[in-house]
């Protein structure tokens, strides 16, 4: 049961890390647009940065989904362990 709880906390941490990375990628997109000037930045550099941000957003979104599924699995395992062992959590 302790291992399942630790695993669930790790999944929650991973979920929060992925959510923070998604917010940072979105902030990076907005900063990139704000910093670009009409004639000063090449479109190729903007395109490359946009592709990197898109890949990062997709990766972080997938990591968030993996962490969410892992958390649900841990919650189910803890419920199953509590039914099998009939542990008194209050004690």
C-alpha cells in the first residue's frame, strides 16, 4: 500500500510538471510573437521556433495524459488493496 501511495504521489508530481511545461510553452509562443518585429526577424527562424514549440506542447500534453492515467491506475490499486487487506486508515 505504501508503494502504491508513493507511486500515486509521483504521478501527481509528473502531472503538475507537465502542466507547468505546457504553460511555459504557451508563454514562449506569446513571447516569440511579442518580440518579433516586422522586418527584423526572418520567417524561417519564426517557423523553426514555432515547430519546436509545437513539438514541445504535444510532448507535454502526452506526458500529462500518461500521468493522469497512471494516477487513475494507482487510485484503483489503492482501493483494491484496501478491500483485500481491510486496513483501517484511521488507526
